[in-house]
C-alpha cells in the first residue's frame, strides 16, 4: 500500500508500524502523560557464596549491571544483598553508580558512607539489605552506567550469600543476592 497524506483531515495512511526512521519521533512529540514507562530492564543475580577481606569498598563479583539510559530517563535500582561478618567484626555495603555512591548517608567524620551495616553478633546470622532507589544518573543517552553492590570489612572477613559459620545444618540456608536496573522514561 502506498503512503498517502490527506491535508484536509491531517491523516497519513499506508504507514506500517515501525515505518519511521529512528529519531523521527522523540519524547517531546508524544502525548503528555506517557512518562513513567519501563523502557528496559537488566538484572544480575549471585547465588554462590563470596567473601572479601578488603578494608575499603570493593565490588561484589557477580552483582553488577550496566544500562545505557536516555539522558532524560531515570533508573530505578532494585535488589538485595544477603551478607554477614565474623563475630565481633563488622562491615558495610553500598551501591555505587560507576564511582558515585547512591542512596547512602552523608559524609561525617571518619564514618564510611553506606546503605547498611553487615555486623552480626552470632555466627549463623545474616542480613538481607534491600535497595529501592530512583536514580538521576546524569548519562548523556549514549554512555552506559554501571550499578554495583560493594562491601568492605573493618577487619576479618565479610561474607555474601552465607553466614559466618557456614555450618552444614538443615535449618541454616544458602542465600541469593541481586541487583536490577530499570530505565524509567521521563
């Protein structure tokens, strides 16, 4: 079918879905109220145990997502980190966008900026730390941003997806952690 433009009724006929080149229609041309749509979703899940003895924030291997959002979009960061520490020691966790802390406390004295502590006082205790944060990413629409769970320890070892004792007892479990980035249209 040929494309026809009727100037009297301001209609176009014969145009197939997807028939316009990329970039012809942008967000400004759409009807109001179309913002808030989920444009893309990426997820990473870690089900195996992981540990670190790093005394500064270090990325949890296997809990990182990269997404290339439009400049006007926001990114909803979701997920959970299940972790623990050795008795009497502690650590903390956060999520970073590239090298920037998101959804953490302010800088104060010598305290670490974090989302949550991972200090436990029983060898079979774990924390499941959630993140639910709508991030204004600052990307230009052509650059990927990476969201990563990160942890550190004050001393000793911190653990992901396991408790400190890691006893082979039926009433203690194995755990999973995840991170999800959802691009939300403006």
